[in-house]
C-alpha cells in the first residue's frame, strides 16, 4: 500500500535544496535583503492607549510635533528632520542612480534625510537630497573631503545589522564603468569591502578619527556612529566615549545589497531588544536623548516607528521598506508618461524568484530597475513616479505614528515611553523589558546587562 | 593666536587648540606660508586643508597630520603618529622623521613622503595617491591598495601587497613576505621611469631604480570561482 | 580599549625622577581611557595603585611626581565588556611582582579563563586582561623567563593586544600578530619609555635624541633596569 511521503523536520525541502546548491557551487550563498526567518519583533508589542486614566489628543485635529533634532549637542548645524524617519545608507552601485534620486526627492519632500552608502556621493544624490548623511566606511570608496564638506552629517559605519563584523560586497555584474571609477576599482571585479577601517582599530583610536572628521568639517555637522546590533550595551557606550553625536543601531533584520546568507541569518540580535539595550546604555551614561539614538532593521510601519520611539529611539531608519515603496517586489514596473506599467513577472521567475519573494539584489538583474546598473533595467524605474510612492509611504508612516502617539495622549511623538507598551509574548516582554500583557511581569527584569 | 613674522604666519600649539589652528590655516590666502610650533605630537594638525598653502610643523605631529588634504603642502620636521596624509586628494605631506601606522591610508592622490621609516599598513587601501618611504615599512604594506604607487627605499615587512588591486609597489630592500594574491613582476623601463620620478620628487638619492623589486596583484581574487558564474 | 604608559630607568642617578617623568606620560593617555587608571610602581618592592576616574586624579592622590623608583607601568581604561570598578583596573599582577597592562581585547578569553579555572587558578575580576596576566603567571611559575612567557601568549590568547609587562628588574612589550593596537617606544639616555601615542613622550628630556620606534607584531622587546 502506498504511504504518504514523510518530510524531515531537520531536513525539510528547502534545506535539502540548499545543501544541493552548496555542493554544486563550492561556496556560500550570497544574496540581498535581510533575515528572512521569524524573530521576535515590534509586532509582539501593543500600545496601551488612552481611555479613562489618560486623555487622548484629538486624532484628526490637534497638533502633534514630529520634529527630530539630531546632533544638537556638539555640532554647529544639527540635522533637523520634520519626521523621525530617515532613509538608511544604500550605495549608488548597489542601487541604480534612478533609485537613489527617487529616494532623495521623496525624503526632501517630507523633510527628512537620505544616506549615501559604500561608494561615495553622486552629484545627483546631493542635488536630490536636501539633507544628506555622508557615510565613512571601512572601504573609503569614493570618500573625499570635498563631499565631506557638503554633507549635512557624517556617519562612521562600524557595521550593519545584516553583517555585523563583515564588509560589504558588490558583485562584478554591478561594477560597471561609473561605479568602478567612483570606487577606483577595475570594472567587473567582485568587490569585497574591508571589515575594518584602514586607520583606526578600536574606540580609543576612533575617538581621534572622529576628531579628524570634526576638524575636516570645522565642527559644523553631527558625527553619527552606526553599528550592527551585537554587544549593544557595550558598543553604544563605547561609541559615546569615542565622541559620537548620534548612535545608529541596526538590528539583525537589517538589509543589504549582497552578503553571505550565513551572515544575514545568523548574526546579531533583533531590533526589538537592541533598541531597549541601546536606550538603557545611554541612560546609564546619563546622555539619553542628548546623544540621539537611531534604530533600524526591519522597520515597516508607523506602528514599528512608534514602538521604537517608545522604547527609547529618537528616530528610525528604513532601507528595505523604502525600496519596497519604490516598487521592489512589485510585479509591474512604474511605467511613465509615455508607456503604461509593464508586467515583469517572467523576469522574477528567471532569477528563481517571484514578485513578493525576490532577494536577488546581488545579481544586478532587478526586474523593476532599483538594484541594478543595467541601463535597460534602470529605465524601468520612473524617478517621478517612484519618488511619489516613497513620499506617500513616508507620509503614511508618519500618520500611523502620530495616530498612535495622539491616542496615547502625546503632543510630541518623542514623548512616547516604554510604559505605553505591553508585550504579547514572553519573549518580546523579556527583550523589550515591558510587561507581558495583562500582567506586571517583565521576564528577566533586574537581571542586568547584557 | 596667529602672528605674522616676516611672511610666515606662526601658530603656537602650546597656546592654541587644534580647531583654532586649523581654522587659522584655512583662513590663509592662497600661496601663504604658516608654521606650527610646539606641535608635541598633537593630533589632527593641518587636516582638511583645500587650498594651496604651505604649512611647516615644528617638532613631532600626532595622528592624521595633513589628512584629507587637497592642494596644500604640509611638512613636518620631526616624526608623526598614525595616518599621516590619510585620504589625501592632492598636494603633499612630507615627514622628515619616522611615521607611524597607516601612513597614506586610502590616499586618492597627492604625495606622502617619509624620510625615515614608516609603520604597519603603510599605503593601506591606497586609491591613486603616491607614498614614498626612504627607510623601511612595517607589515601589511599596501594592504588592499587599489591604485597608485608605494615606493620603499628600505625593507618591507610581512604580508606586503595582500589583496592588491591595481596599485604598484616598488621595494629597494628585502621583502619579508608577500601577502595573498601579491606577486613579483619584472621591472619595465616605464616602471623605472616612474620610480625615478617619484624618488626625485621625494628627494631620495639612495635608490637604484633599476634594481627595485616590483610587486603587483596576481588578480586571482578579483572574481569568485568562475565555475559558479552568476549563481552566488 | 585603553592607553598604556611605561617608564624604565636604566641610569641609577635618574631613579629619583621616575615619578616626575612618568606622571605626564600617564596623564597624557587620559583621553584614550577616561574611566579608570592604574599604576604599578617598582622600586623597593612594588606598589599597585588603581582607582576609578581619570589618571590625573590618581597621580595627584598618590603624589606620583614626588616618587622615585626603577620602573612604572600605567594604564588608562576605556572599559569594553567588563565593569568600571577598581577590580577591573589595570595593572593586573601575576604572582607577587609581575605587572601587566593591556590595550586591546581578547576574543577567546572566556575559554582560557575556564581552562585556567579548571586547574585551580582563581580570578579577582571578570576582565579579559586578568586572564592573560594569570596565564603569564602560570608560565613564570613553571620557570619560564619573562621574554619566553610573554612570547608564548599568542599561542593561547586570540584577539588584539598590546601588552606591557614589568618585573622588579625588567620591562617588556608585545603586540598581536596584526599589530592592531598602538605602541610607541622611546629608548633614551638612561631611560626607556612606552606610550600608546607619541605625544605622551614628547616632553621627556632628551626625547629628540632617543631611538623612537613602533614594535613590530609578535616581537618581544625587553629592557633591564
């Protein structure tokens, strides 16, 4: 009698497929996007909005402040944002010039910033982004003092959530003429960026590096330090000791243009506990909100933004979500004034993906023209339409954020606090340091760091 | 504060903080000369200058001396700490004494000259600049150097030229060991001309350019395994 | 992460000046490690002073500038993974009189600590540098000389480090295989000085005539008092 085939829990089909793949090619899988597995997240928290103990603000009428000031402590010109949602660093090279420009225009329209990436600043990006954060990465590709002087803030990248402890990667098919020239690389090489900076080796030397950047910018703009979330309490304190005006902590859900899958899925801690630990570290130093905290890694909704702020962040950064707003993983291109949107599902299938599951940024064959250097593919992204989408998305996030904050009785979104939240799972309660819903139990409270 | 003696602006690091000194340097007119006295290992002197001025540092400077510079001429009559001429774009940084680690790191252009020895990671991540060291350099010289030239008048430490891209290294003395993907190539007449010109510009007269060892990339790390084509 | 400073006097006539010469080197390392400071002072025996707070406070409290001796090694600490407490301050002492200061971080210290604990070694702190110090003490107790014991550290300890060690008769230094963390040595007339950054040494009398260098990775340098 035929029996029902019995799959293995240890070796399900996807694992078997992956072993076959590795045994065919002889090296690790490289891909884009962030962690795909489920981890405890902001979804596991809910707000205790007003009823009788507290009064809400009028949801559609009363003013609420979303202004966010970054680097007010030391810089002559702090970065002032109209909303606490910024666009994370993504390079020209990883992204097409059109995608970078669309992000810049959208951010400018809502009064927030974009961030350069591993490969330098393009004139188009500087033009499109009214507020631009200039990254200083281990590779120093295209890093120039002239661009430093026109930046609105400088972000020293120690690491990122997708690959804390690892360097960036840009495969040869994306290292075209312009990208290669900007990075001083031969065209078509598989670029593997350094994991360590060439000129400092720890927080004691980073302090001198930050002073150097302050000298080169004459103390005008804030200096951020960005890192992947691993030993968060220590790392945040050391970043402050090294002189950071703003600390950026990127959780394990944070995305990338191309990195080893093993890095993406198996390093770092989720954004949820990272925010809490970072805020605690700043409170321990008595600099919470004086040194600002930006968190990133898997932020998708205004609810995520509100929860991150409540747990102690001053702002959030979005990367993958901004790309999705541009049109990443849509089945159709943007279309433009001359031609209607075109269905590109077949191009996803050719990559071994579908609209909705694609993470093939690393191939440079982005069906919707976002993570590519191919002129024909890039032409599929209409800058005007794509930037309108991102602008709409940023406005929607802000409305979701202010809706929740008003309902919690706040006239400033930065007045959200951990006590506005409870957790739906024991894991989230422990990680966020808020009570399990319906109880006063905070698992692990008082257990100390880390 | 700055005071003018003959035609040289004199700045005193024993009196002024680094920001004050660098602001004074940036305020100099094109073609002006300045002297920083009592440097005593101060970090970040003459950082980010971007106009044609000449700055003489009296004594020893700390980290990042003359870093992030364009068009300026920075000269130190003593030794310097780490990262002299780091990310230089053009102009020059000249050190009469010795230099610490990461000298000329990620310099995109310009010339960094060290008349003594230089430490580890000299010309690391070099992106088109030229670095000339009269004496010896430490380990990991020209690590990941992408473009430009490193000339070493003495010996080079272990791991020279690891993960080189298109930069070229010339060594007059012994090489302790080569790093991954670095190889020795035959000198061409063009190489000799490049080395002679660089040695002349640096003011070195002890280097026989025809007997230099030239190190370049074997280019075996440029691509992942070719068999894997587009699959990674 | 931290700053280190050290001074060994080889000229007996200069021994009364040890403290006066060392104090400014030590204090100049404060920005690299503002959390706590510590010092081992060798002369008639060894004294260890450590406290939370900047080096300037410690040097003032103990009137270092008025103290003579043969050698001193000092440390300013920017705490990484262990607490800012007096116990976490360097120097760590191996046995009665071997002092160690460390700039860097060991990446496998927890394992070495477990291994040493299993053989009966006890620890005063949760600090990674103490583990290295205990390891050195074991080697010295087994009869190794200072240079040999220090030279064997890379066999067991992984990570980044500059180690400065002193005994009543010697001072020694070692840097990790990548030479990640800084050290500048100045061999002068009648003294040898060490600091993380050159500027700390810039006021020493005769510094302009001294032999100044950065030790190469894995090279053990020792000097006798």
